[in-house]
C-alpha cells in the first residue's frame, strides 16, 4: 500500500497538536514498521520546516524533519505537477499539488485532516483515524 501524508498530519506529530497527535503518531509508527510505503511531497516538506521553525526554532525543526524523512520518502514535485495542479483550479492550490503528486505515485490514499479538500479527485482521502482502521483491518 502506498500513501501520501499531507502537511497537516506531519505537523500534528512535530508540533504535538492536541486532539490530533495520537493518531498521527500511530501513522508514523505504522510506517516505521513498514506496514505501508509513505511519501511526503517536496513542497510539503518545505512548508513543514517553515511552520515548525517558527514554533520550535530552526535546529529543533531540522531535527524533527530529519526524523520524519527517515520514515517517509520525499516525493518530487515537478513542473508538470505544478501545471496539472493549476489546471485543477481547486480552491486550495497546495492541496491540488499534493493530489497530482499522489497521482504520479499511484497512491492508494492521501492521509489528511482535510478530507473535504480532496473530494474532487479520484484518490481516496482519509483522516489519520480512518487510515488506522483501514490498515488494521487488512492485517
């Protein structure tokens, strides 16, 4: 199973976001256990660093991102991805970029807090909680 992890899920773990961190940590643990192959897009990686740096400081953010990238593979964002994302004309451009990167990777799921942002696409978007249920049912 191949999965794209959205920016907000990674930030839930790094920033210890109340109400979301527990399930997001389970996602990381499942990826570490090789229960699925996980990706984070290169554009999300820069966003994750930028946001976490503002809240935690540069060095701690760098360490957190380094740890994250030992668990998830960085997914390339190409010029073609950007053009396709623009053509989607979705409300949230960042989500459209995530989506087209997911298409290129042929992901089974996009794990996000904002599933409604992906309803126009054909890739199933699920919350961390929903993905945990899916993966535990397959075992």
